[in-house]
């Protein structure tokens, strides 16, 4: 299992929280650095639901959301 931890909150906008120790940090920073805000060793990024679906499919290739 990967060490990635996701918390998704539905509403006006969504937050995707990724623990900063995750090996996927580089991916998140590289693709979405303009959306990231660092809070207490976590990376909080504002996403649309479509972006959340895309990021989850890339990080977990065995995960199908459609």
C-alpha cells in the first residue's frame, strides 16, 4: 500500500490533502504547484472534482472512478 492519504471535502471547492511525507509530493508539486498551500506539514490543494478524479487515477492506476 502507498503512504498517500487523501481527504476530500465536497462543497464550493474541494480540498485534497496529501501528507508531505508521501512519495507522490513531487508529482503534486510538479503538476499543480500553483494550487498548493502548505499547512502543518501537509499540502492542501484546491481542486475541482474532475481534477481530483484525474489525480487519483494517476496515483492509483488500479482505481477507476467513472
